[in-house]
C-alpha cells in the first residue's frame, strides 16, 4: 500500500483480494454511520463489480450481487446503510438519470456505488471516494482518492487500518 495526501494505492493480486478490499471499505463506511458516494472507474473487466460485491457483502448481504448493466440500479435496501449499485455503462444521456429520480438515492443517506460515473456527468453529485482500478502486472491496483471531507476521513481510516 502506498499513501499520498489525498489517497492511497493498494495492489490486488486477484478477484479475492478485490472483494476483500470492498469488505474492508464496507467496515469503514458502516463505522462512519452515514451514506457515502463512491465512483468506480476502470476499463471493462478491471473488477468494478467485484469490488461492489465485496462492499455489499461487507454490509451484510448474503447471496448474489449482480451487475445492474441493464437495469441501471440494483437496490440493497435491507442493509445498513442501504446500498444502491449503479452501472451507467449503457446510459444514453445523463438526463435519463433525472427521469429515474436519481437525486432521491443520494439524499437517503445510502451507500451509492457508481460504475462508469463519467456517463452521468453533470447530474451526479461529487464522489466522496473515487476508486480507480488499473491493470498492474498479473493483478490490479486500486487507487482510492478522496473527493470530500467525508472521503478524506475514510482514506485516513483505511490507511491507518492497513498500517496498524
């Protein structure tokens, strides 16, 4: 793990480590006791949905976590906090998000995980955290960057947990 002022980088050797990263982040989010918006960035096949699965399972979901590629959002309202997993890959126009009432999801104090956030630019709120997954050798690296004060506290907590 490497830390910088605004974020941290973690090497992920495989899918299991990617899911475990999500579970660690879920623990910090639960401890924060509030909703968080996380943008998930990276090329196709980099592990955004795997990371989402770890986050959602880390909040207590048992069972499948599917990619909402065709439905745009998959709700997990039984969790605390409630979680909404968005996949905007097939979004034609950011204004479509207004028609589905997207602002309501962010006002509810929920965890909002957003894959392909650039497709919702201009409609989505600022991300508390942005996690960018990139290929690194035989694995991947996750770059976790804070976008708000809440995100900065989460990055500090994550870095402290990793080194402590």
